[in-house]
């Protein structure tokens, strides 16, 4: 079972009926065989685009930071950096994940071929608009097309497949699109941009807590069972429910009232419970298998980031930017690469194991995140740590593009 099949049993009833009626426009996996392999499934173009965007946007931001250059679009340099990492890079990763997972959840056909190419085009439209279109309203309209169409497509599949168990994921996509609009609204003074940023980060936090909480123990359990180790992760129970409930409550409070001490307390509690939850999944045994261990590292970053967000509210002397980058560079960066590497191998028929390239990817993203989180704590070496952290972090994604790009562009093995 692959990383994108964890939300329910695969039901190919729609595909079977169509093929039984003589429709040869789809192959046995629901793909449009007449199109390029990169357009067979959503993870193929969007994981590659996410990696390239992350790998190039960070050096562009560092150049802006050092030279003062600002893009011609609606955002100042810092806001462009925030927006593109959240809604460009992370938006592409989310799209690649859900577009490949939804058919496994609902039994309906995947977005493939021309429709998938159209969605990719909308993603490119948003990136170009934010870089070149000075009219903030026009740029917002162009950029919102992608997340709105993506959310609508997922809602359509959930409703048509009556897969209500995964309606919360569709709801998260809707909130992500709303966050995009809120962040844009700051460019023409309708509202501040910060609530949009917090809402997007909140969505990312809940998605990692929820979906990561399914795949980390599942893949650890499968790996331990294959190796004859009976020391398995704890089953879902009261600790997991408490951690998820606390995370949702803490995130909602932080998005709405980020400076309230109660919000800080909830975040500290949620981070602690997420760490306790992670400790029950036998990560100590996963050290022998890097492609499993990296999932634990990603979830560990999430627990640390949520705790630090709360600590920065309760103790204002702590730099809030360190907590935010523990979430973005640490939790989001590590977990997305963990999922992207595993899914790219599994869904293209290759062995799910970490080669030297993949180990380098994991090492670079971890080192880059650590340096970026450390930077605000140093006055003397801030710029050095910032540059080194950003360089290593972006290198991880460029290495992914180099190693996995050819895999994503070639037909599935077997």
C-alpha cells in the first residue's frame, strides 16, 4: 500500500463499468494512456513543480533580501516570499497529494491528461501573476483560480463518491483557498495579510497532524512487521484523539487571536500532546530505515513548531520567526519531501527505499531547517545562518527534482 492509499480501500467500480462498456480512454489504473506520463496522475507534475519552485524561490528571496529588489507583482519582497512558499510550493504539494489520493478514497477516476494539464496551467498563471501583474485585484483573480478549482474538484469527487469520511480534507482545501484570498487582500488594504498567512499555516498544521498521524504509524507498523519485529506502534486511541482535538483548538485560537495568552497555552499543550503521540509510534526502531525515519522527523518538527509558537506568545522574548520557520522549513519541508519521495517511488512501480540521493535530500532539508530556526537567535551571524539555511533547504528540493524528475516523467514500471 502506498502513501496515497491510506484513507480508505481502493474501489475501482467506476473504472470497471466504463471499461466494461468499451471505453478505452482509460487504462487499468484510470490514467489517460494517450497523454505524456507526466500527466498520468496529479502527483507527477505537481510534485516536480513544487520541488522546482521551492528550489528556485528561496534563492530568489535571498537575492531580494540582500539587494532590495522587489518583483513587479502586487506583493513587496517579503510578502512575495511568504505567499509563494505557502500557496505556490505548498499548494502544489497538496494538489499532487489529493489528486492522487482522491480516486483511492472514492473509487472514481483520477484527474488525468487534458484536465490535469489545465489545472497545472492555472498554477502557472498564479505564479506569473504574482511576479508580474501590478494590479492587485487582477493578480488575486488569476492566483485564486488554481486553489478554487482544486477545492471544487475534490468536493465534487467526495460528494459524487459519497466519501464523507474525507470531507474534512476538502474543507481544508476550501480554507486554504480562503487564506490565499485573505493574503492577497493585504496588497490593497482591505485587510492585513497576516490572518491569511496564519490560516494557511493552520491548514498545513492540521493536515500534517491528521494525515501524518495516519501514515507515520501505518508505514512504521508495516516495516516492522516485514522485518519480524513485534514491537509495533500503538493503535489509535485516547492520546491521538486528545492530540488532534488540542491541535485543532490551538490552531483556531492562534489564527483568530494570535497574541492571547490562552492561545499560547493551547499551542504549548497541543505541541506536548503531539510529541507524546509521536513517542508511541516506535520511531526509535525506525532509525534503521531512513525512508521511514524521515516521517517521524517530520512529525517531530510539527510537535516542536506548535510548542514553539505557543512559547513565543507566553514568553515574548523568544523570536516568533524561529517558531514559524520550525513549522514551515522544518515540519512542512521535511514531511512534504518524505511524502514526495515515497509516493514518487511507490506510484511509479519502484522499490520504496532511500538511495544516496534521497539520503542527501533528507540531510539537506534537515540541516537547512535547523540553521533557519537558529538564525533569529544570533545577532552576529544572522545573515550567515539565514543564507546557509536557505541554500541547504532549497538544495534539498533541487536534488529531488534532479533525482525524481526523470522518474516522474517516465512511464510506470510494471
